[in-house]
C-alpha cells in the first residue's frame, strides 16, 4: 500500500481553478515564498500577454524566482520587494489587479488587517482575493495554534475592507480557502 506524500499540503491547480484565471490578466501572489509554488503555474495561466507579480519581503527569494523565470524564459513574471504591512508600500498600481493571492501568509504577521488593506488597494472593483490559511485544528504540522487565522474573523472583517465573500472551500486536511471579491 502506498503511503500518502506528507510534503504535499494541497493541490495547487485545484485551488487556482476556484478563481478562474484567464489569459492576459494581472495577478499578484503576495508573499510568494521561496519556491514560487503558485508563481509559475499562475504565470502560465495568464500567458505572455498577462502579468504575474511575485511579491515578497525577502530579496533572496525574489532573486531565486527571477533567475528561474529567466532560465525558463517566462517574461510575464515581475518580482517586487514589499512589506505588505505598509499601506501603499507595494509598487503595484491601485485598482490594477484582477486577482491577488495570499497563500499561508496572514498567520506570519501580527498586522493581518494591514496586509488585507494593502491587498484590497491593488484589486480592481470585482477583482478577487484568494486566501488560503491553516485551519484552527490540532495538527502535526504548521504554525502554533495561537498564530492561526480564524476564518470566521476574516469573514467578519471582510465587509469593512470592501470585500464580499464569494466562496469558501476545503483545501486539504490542514487548510481552508476563502475567495472574496472587491465591491
């Protein structure tokens, strides 16, 4: 009998299918992380006429993504250094994004509302914000339970930020997903 692969936390393509990414769109993965798990699949979905902004606070992370994009000749990826906790701190134009992704980012900060505010600033009216976070359950992996983001708190805060809950879904045994659109 095959053992499950414990390093795969969720199905990236299944998550991306939830927000219907199309060719030519502008999308940002905010807090993209070292390996660009979502950066490269999204870049392929937006195609050569689209734009994928890989945003992170770690410059080494952005350099790694930039090198890989150059090696693979993926010109629609643009890396941007930013502290997402600072309003208007990200060098992406306001109301310019079709979608923004916050994948396993919010639990890393004590300034969750500020990160959400900055994310919403960049979205077009009708643009979607995809959030994936750790469930508030005991689990053998992941952050301490005190750092996890309660999805009900996100759902309650969203309208104050101009977001409307579109859908929620199970991402895997340890994560939940929420999709909001900007009103």
